[in-house]
């Protein structure tokens, strides 16, 4: 296990880890009469990433059945956030939204979140950006001696993932 992963694991109490393990794989809600599905990374698994440049089959999987998701109506909107970069795409199956990230946005240094609203042609995703105290967060990381602080500081300050193109 990498030093950073061990450090993050140790930062969480056993009860915190148990709470995280108990979270559902997906969540579903209704917005304006339409079904919206939320997953972390994909309907395949929490560690299976679907990049912004993906196949039609990968996009379609967000809207179809999955062994990890309770049976129910197909969603008109599918949201995920694993990539930490905000974008949306109209597919033949519905609206696919990557909500970005509040704590570690990798496309813009400002925190990102999405507001879903009913619109005349279905659900609309409205992306919001807000400033947050990056330097305050980095000061806490320094005080706690978090491993890999320097590359993480670059991520937070520049909104650029250290693992792509570096």
C-alpha cells in the first residue's frame, strides 16, 4: 500500500471506514418527474472510470441495468463525479453529467457542484463554481504531515491532475 493511501486510511476511525463501506453503490431521485441516477465512477464499479472521451457503450451503461443497482426505471439523467472535472453530454439514452468536485476539482481551481432543475425539454444541469480556502486546506495538510503534499498542492492551486501529462 502506498504511503499516502496508508496515511489516509489511518486518518479515518474504524467507525468512519465502516460508515463509508455501508454507503449504497448508487442513489436515485426524481427531478421534475424524471429519474436521476447517481454513482461514484460508473455502474460497473467504484474503481471503474469512464473518462470524458468514452465509447457510446460506456455512456449507455450509465442508463441501463447493472448488477450493482436495484432494478427500477431507466434514468433520464445519470450523474457521476469520479473524474473531478465538470462536463455534460446529451447521449441517445439521456443526459450524462460529471458533477466535478468540491474538494479537489481537476479542471478549474474553484469548487464545482451541479444543480439539477426541471426544464422545458427535461432536466437541466446548472454547473456552479465557488472559491474556497485552498491555502487553508494546504496549511492543515502541512500541519498533519500529509504525504505527497506538493503535487496535491499543485492540483488544488491549478486544477490540474498530477497523474495526467506530467
